[in-house]
């Protein structure tokens, strides 16, 4: 069963039961690494992209070489987001981590809002093949270190099946040293779960850039020419501009609203956080900070307890709910 929550071109919530929040079971919210959010490593094409991408911006150079099966796509990146999320949850809980992790294929599909049909498992295998086959040469710094090196997005992968010809049960993945260093340095940002509902590759890429550059600031302005370069779009600028205008009209990016301004400028503005029925809105970063304060605790339970106290105290107006919550955690938890 899948349901739609409105919002124009967003895809359906494929797992509307609690199972959709499978990441929450492991206390992991979706995380993306800053390096690949900033630079156009992944293909936005829906067809096999075998072109070599060369990119240079502000002293950073990147060359991405695909395998014969094509460059890893931005939808393939869901695998890395899931792995990074699991590793960050472990780091925040004070557990030891390594570059190699074993994940359940079904949990990965559910957490990234994919269907769990036989075709979905086949597509997942194709994603692993493209991720391992895509090679990157760059001087991009992670954890404060800058080196020029070549690597694959994942170093290796292995599928475990129930029986010959059966559906995959689990996958063992070894991430690149570059990505693992980003996790250890906590060079990551939390994503909206609705990111996985964005259908079009360009929508996902623009959301990534908005999240990286706008973050929790009120707004970010960028020229269309610069945005075209940073997006990695292979379309002419005029076609890219037309696609942006369609996105502005559709207005369904999670967390951010887009607007065209004079001078061929795109303005990205943070939407006002929506109130929740259960009390003040808490940003994902606040929950992450709470995990660091009380490793191993159920931060969602702490948030629920704090909201109950807020309710019983007369629902006072809070100008900074995140700070109020973290202050309470420090004092009482």
C-alpha cells in the first residue's frame, strides 16, 4: 500500500505504517556527507551516463569516471545516505564503528521510501555495481585534510541470499576511506525524510545544495549560472533555467521555497517550521545534540517528556524551542 500526502510532485509515502520509520528503530535520522552535497559527483541522468565529469570550483578539483555500467546516480546515493545514517547513529551512541557494515536489504529499501518488490531488489544490486564502479579523483578535503587521491564511492559489497535465486537478505558494504572520514569528523547534515519522495534527480540535487548552503539561515542567493555548474546538470543553461521555474511553480521542495529574482538569481528561503500537534517543533539537529548529551538514550522519548512538561506548564511561548529542550536535557536527563 502507498499513500500520497499531497504536495504536488512528491512521490507517495510507500510505507505509511510505523515501519516507514525503520531508521528510528535504530535511532538514525537521514544523514548526507558535506562533500558530495557541495560538489556534483552523482549523475542526474535517468539513462546510463558514461561521460567523464571534470569539475573545478574554488580550488577543489574533481574528476568522476564511470564504469561501463554508467556513473552512480543521485538515486543510487540513497544507499550511502542510509549507511552514513547508521554509522552516525552508532557514533552518537558511543559505539565503535568501521568502514564495513552489514545492513538488511529490506530495511534499506523501507527507510529510503522504495518499494520492496523483486524489481526493487534487482535495482538495488545495480546501484551497488554503479557505486563501486564509479571512480573519483579529487583534492577535496575531509576532516581538515586535503589530499589528491582516487577511490570508488564504495570499496566492496557482498549480497547474502536466502537460497539460490532467492531475494537478497542482507548486504555487507565497505565504504571508501574518504566517506568514512567524513562520518568520523561528523561532516554530515540531517536531511528531511521527504527527500526520498522527490521524484526528479534535479529536485534532489537542488534540495541538497539548499540544505548545504541555506541550512537554518533565512535565505541563500545564487546565480543561475553558478547553480547550473554546482548541480552537475548536463542540460544547457536555458533548459536548466526552465526546469528551475517549474520547480518554483510546483513549490514542493522539503524545508525550502525557491524564488526567481532580477539578475538571473535564484533565492532559496527556509520555510517556517510547521507546528506539530504534540507541541513545539524540534529540529533534527537538536535531537542529534541530545544524543551526544545522553548517549544511548531514546531522544524521542525525552522529547515527548519535555513536550508533556511544556504542556502542563501552560504552553508558554518559546522563541528558541531547540535551546529550551537541550537546556532541559542537560539539567534533568
